[in-house]
C-alpha cells in the first residue's frame, strides 16, 4: 500500500510539473481586439473636441476604419448621429485622434455610443465591431 501511495504521489508531481512547463506559445493568446478609449472631451472653437486613443490589436492593418456614433444629451436623448473616420490603423500601433463636433456642448454630453462600423477595410467587415473594446477616461459613458 505504501508503495502504491508513493507511486501515485510521484505520478501526480510529475504531471503537475509537466503542466507548469507548458510553453508560452501553447497558452491561449488574447482575443484580437480594437481598443478604443474616449480619452478627453474639451470645448473647442467649433463645439466639443473628442480625443480618442486607439490600439489595433486585430492582427491586420486597417486601411480605413470609421464608426457611426450616437451622442446623447444630459437627458439621455439622442442629440445626433455622426460618423468618425479614424482613417488607417496599422496593426499593433497605438494612435491618438481628435474630432471636433461642431455645435456640440461637451458639458451636456452624457453618453457616446458606437452604433456600427461603417467601414473596416483590412479585415472581415464584422471584425471591427466584434473585436471592439471600449473604455473612457472621461465622465461621459462610452461603449457599444
């Protein structure tokens, strides 16, 4: 019985050590993503300037990426729909882009919603929305 218990302990330890030595390439890779952060919202001469930080981790260059967004006022009512063109987004690159929204008041902006990807050239069309990960550094709610 002692011999069987010792053999089981040795087998269990060997198995546990073999799992710990699984190479990094065999572990699951993070899912492809297009990380879009609403970084700032500041008044500008034209209205409201939105600053975004974008990181393309989809694994392919995007020669054009554009999204239809909905802007909600402080009452939660859609104020307008507009398209933001992020232009080219090289794979693995982080890019900062600003958009001036004419006539918009940053102080009355409560939410920015990504409605759809109007263009996503370089990957399968639905990949931009499927891989979209949103975050915000502002008091404005931001997401899909």
